[in-house]
C-alpha cells in the first residue's frame, strides 16, 4: 500500500472514530443532565440505544459512500450523506421502539435533544475535518504518483485532462512508451516498458494509466500482462472518441462497461407523474375556464367571419406530427397552413380580438384539449410547424440539434417562454436561445420545475412581451 493510500485510509478511520465520539459523547452529556432521576434499568436502555444508533449510523454512512475518497473532500456532498444517514437512523430507532413497545423506556426529551445535538455535532466534526483534509491535500500528501504508458494524441489528451483537474489527487511523474518518436512533449518520455517496471519495483509509482489505442488489442494485452505482475493499480485510458464524452456516466451491461451518452429524459415513474399532472390540471382548467372559453368563442364570431378554432400541423414528441388547436386570431385568408409565416408586430392578418388574444396568450387555451388527448403537455418546448423559418432557413438548417427538443412532448408554455424567448424567431440568435432554454428544461425536468414555470406563466401574458 502506498503512503497516500495509507494516509487516506487512516483519515477515513479517524473520521469514523470522531463521529462515533460525537454521537455517543452527545448522548452521555445529555444523559448526565437529564437522567439523574432515571432508574438504573432505564439508564442502561439509553446506553443500548446510543450503541445501536452509532453502529447503524456507521453502517448506513459507509453504505452510501460518506467515507469514500471522492466524497471526503467535498463538503456539501458529504454533509448531505451525513444528514441522510442520521435521519434514517433516527426514523429506524423510533420505528423499532414502537414495534417492540419499548419507547416508554426512553425519555422523549432526551431523544429529541440527542437527535438535534448529534446532528449539530456531526456537522461541526465534518466541517473541521474537511478543512484539515483540504489543507493537507494542498500540500500533496494524498497525491497518487501516476505514470502514463503510451504516446500520441491519446496520451496527450489524457495528460492535458489530468493536468487541468486540480480536484484529482494525482501527481503525474512520467510518461513511458516503447516508441521513441518524440511524441507528447508535455510529459517527456522517461523510457519504455522495462524502465516503467524498474520504477515500479523501486517504489516510485503507485498507479499506471495505459494510454494505448484500443484497436491495438494485442499490444494492450501484452503491456497489461507485464504490469499485472507488479503491486500497482492499473487503469486503461479511454480511446480517443471517449474524450468527447468525458461528462457522460458509465454503466455496466452485465460485466461490460459502457457509456450512457443520452438517456430518455422523462421515463418510468417520472413519465407517469407528468401524465397525471397534465390530465388533472388540463381537465381542471377546462372546467374552470369554460365560461372564458365560451366568451372568447362569441367574441371571435362577432369580430370576423370564419371558424372559431384554427388548426395547424406541428411537430411533436419523437418528430411525430399532430394538429394543434388554437383560437383563430387572424382573418381566414391570412391563416397559413403550409408555408408558415410567423406573426410580426402590427401584422395586418391579425384581427382586433386576435391581437388581444395573442398578447394575453389566450389563443393557446384550446391546446388544453391537445394535452388531454396526449399530443402535448402543459409544460414543454413550444411546438413549431415543420415549415417555420428563422430568416430564410428552416429551423433544422439553422441548428443541427434542433430535433433534440422533440425528446419530450411539446407544451402550452415552457422555460423559454417565461424567460422572454417567445414570439417570432426571425434571427438565428433567437432560435438558438429558445433551443438552449428548451434543452435546459429537458435535462432538469421535475414536477416542481413544471409548477414553477406554470406560476411564472401567469405573469408573462400580462406583460405581453414579444407576443404579436
């Protein structure tokens, strides 16, 4: 075991000891103040609760990774794991006491005080310990001495990546390669495989990262077989294409490691929750707004001749096309069905009632029926017609990733709209900004996020910005 690994293990063990002392010490201090009148058997019951609670907490904290190397130095993340572990411990103890009918043997005042005081003690212990660890880390005490075997662009990208990651406890010491063509000048070549093996046996290397092309299967296997005879950690660098997806999570298919490049954004339970959200709110809004819908229908009929509703083909989930419903806001001869022209300020095609409906977004209300039918959601990227253009180019021609917004159902309102990116997209910048907000919504969806957008939507129509 290297010195860095040994110090890390000792640090993790020390933190466990400190937290045990915090849990038990807090309980004993509170018991000394509150338990002076407790009978001996009751005091012993409190001892048992403290001991069992400590063991349970340590088990849970270890299971969720609170003592892993990756979390020891990340204060916020570890505090979350501590709070979760201690909260589950308290719930389990209360439940167990209720089931065993032993809760009467434990003082409720002591129990509440122990829970909150211990939580504060664990927080203080973690804060101080993190400060000490980070100060020690800055001196390079925890750095793992790492050698790179390989050359060329793959090794160069690996060295560049590791050099920029100050959060990684790695110290690059040398590069080794059997080829001597002078590649990868940032980390000079120190020798070949024989030189690397000598450095390992001299105790100068803790970890080796093999940066060879995966297509050179036989060479990779030969190098790994030689390194496997030494007591160091051996890792295989991603192939060149892997550096393009360094931010993507890894998964195992059986025993095969794979990268999850993109996942279905809203699926499983989340998909069910969003469907329930859409159906309940859409039906509720239709019923509550039925007088408003009727009044708008009458106003449209009195203002101009033609149908009350206007339907148009739009692109939806998975690029499937559907007919979207809107209140007609333009004269009949101005309604485009094929070559779509987005409305502009003072557009002569817009009727008097239509102008008000568009400014207030009330013309979108019939899309509640699209939500009920399953073609749309209340919240999502706004559906665009296939022929809509930014300037003189189709949306797909302006932004190559435009279709990625169709990974979810389109919505009546969306994150782009409540941030002011509504109305005509007559320039590339406007389309890019709208797409940027749409993709942010897709990647960060939650029921809470949906309700936040719905609340903000109530304010947007009042301002009427960019709605013509």
